[in-house]
């Protein structure tokens, strides 16, 4: 089927770069070595002071002009807005500067996306995959980030995603319907991938491929990185003890960004939401003003859970 659509379906790859000279060439080479070739690459440099711009000039990519550093979230949001307006791409993917894509990453993801389109029709769609975690020199750390961080990709309802993200942006593909729905990502969003997951979970469909399609490089310069779940359990329990000793009357800071993002989602789509969802969002946004028992009732009522017993125990202790 991909052979038939190869000349008609275009995939735009959006890459945000910042002082990425040490890894950028390898990543760009992996993009240009994709088995699915009907792609175009949009790159926004976020104010690099190394050789990033010079490296980009050596490749056939569309460089989006930038005048200042915006940070990862706003840089990707700017890329999305630009590519939706300036490209006729059918699908959009997101790319970090320091990873390495497997040669069939686009092909495999697109094949799954086409199955989703056949099943669900013209609605916002998102597909994401697993990752291989590697060190700075591409040596294997973990064969599956989902296992490494104990991520359950099937837990992708709106209520679950309000509490914990399960989608890694550099693995996801979205259709134009979702891309257009996510133009102008608000400041209250935590990250572009998390926001797009929220939008897809309510207005469309999310699916995942239980397959690794990328080497996810870990190094000191990572904006966001993989954290081993088993090791973090120890730190997690220590933080819970601290929370119990130094408890505040209000919801603790660990959910502040989630509440801000939920408020941004409610504001952005208020008129398009059903009454039940508006009620859930209003109650969740108001968590800080609720009493000890009411906060827990709110989480239980709407299924606002994290993944796993340990994480949920921590959530209910700390609210």
C-alpha cells in the first residue's frame, strides 16, 4: 500500500535545533536515509552559538528564520504553525537534534497511521512508538524506554493524560487534522507533545506501535531525558516522606503545571467540550481550593490516575 501512496502523501519532519553541532549531522543523515522518501524537513535554530547553522547550510532542509531563543516547547510550536501554513504535508513528525532514526521509522509509522485513518475517518489522529535508550556514544542503556520508565502506552484517555504524559514527541506522527487543531499551542501547555496528546485524546484517536523506531540519546544537554523507573522509586518514596512531614494545606507543587495545562485546555476548547468533560476540567483545575477529602474524591471520580501502584500511591499521599 505504501508503494501506491509514496508519490502522493507527504510527511513533514519538524526539527528544533539548539547548539546541536555535536550530534546534528548524524541525525540529519538518518532522516535523509529514510526508506520512505516523500518527506520535507523544516528546521528552526533556537539561537545556537555553535556551528549548528553552518551544518544546516550543508543539507537540503527548510530553515525557518528565528530571531531569538524560545525554548523547546515554543520552538516546536513555532515550527508547527509555520509548517501547517507553508507546507501541503499530509502528516507531521517531530525530531530532536541528537537522536538517530531507524531507516524505516517514517514508513512504519505512516503504515499504522493509514490503518487508523481507514478505521476512524477524518478525525485528529496521533501515532507514537517505543524508543531505544542510548548514551552519548549510542551505546545501549535500555532496549525499551516503555519498560525502562514503566510507561503504559494504552493508558491514553484525557483523564490519564492530564496527570501523566505517555507520548514522546520524537516518536509521534500526527495527521493534518490534528496539526491544524493544535496551531497556536498556549503558554500553559507543558510541552508540545503532551498538548497534542491531550487534544487527540478528546477530539480524535491515539494509537501506538509496540516497536522501537529511534535511538534516544541521553547526555548532559538533554532538555528532557529518560529516567529509570526502578531507581526513581527510591527517590519517590523519599519525596513522599518529605511531603508527609512538611505537608501544606493546599495541593503540592508537583501538580501545578498539570493544573495550568488543564486550565489552558479548558480555556482553548471550552465551547467544544461536553458537560462531563468541562466538569472534570473545572474540578481538576480547582484542586488547590478543595479540602483534603474532596481532592481525593475528585481524582477517583474522574479516573485522574498515574501509571502504576507506586506512582498513584504517591499521588494520593501528596494531594
